[in-house]
C-alpha cells in the first residue's frame, strides 16, 4: 500500500481528512506520515508542535499499513461506543 492507496482507504472508512497528513504537511492535532531520508516516520503532532508516539519504518508500505490499522481500530471503537469522530 502506498500513500495514495491509503488515502482512498481512509476515505472509505469515512475518516475526517483533518485527522491525518500523508504528504508531509505538518498539521497540528493529526497523525503525520513523513518521509525523512529514506525512512517513513509516523507520529501524532500535538497542538504545540511536539511529536508523540513516533514510529519509524523502512518502507512506505509498512508505514501506510500501520496508519490504516490505527484508524481502522479507532473506527471500531467509535462504532462500538457510538462516538462521533
């Protein structure tokens, strides 16, 4: 899976596009996918600009799959407890 494929899958899950950034934009209060010197970094960027829960992957595919699983699990929890996104 690449970033474009992930973007489509997140749309299919009805994930708000403000909750993620897949192409390097540093948007506060969202999950960021950032390519950095051949590594793929995934982290939550808080409102103060701090990186939280950072994971580093060697391949785009691994990073995208990780993000997809995060949002898929989040969606399950929202549905189970009838929460709004």
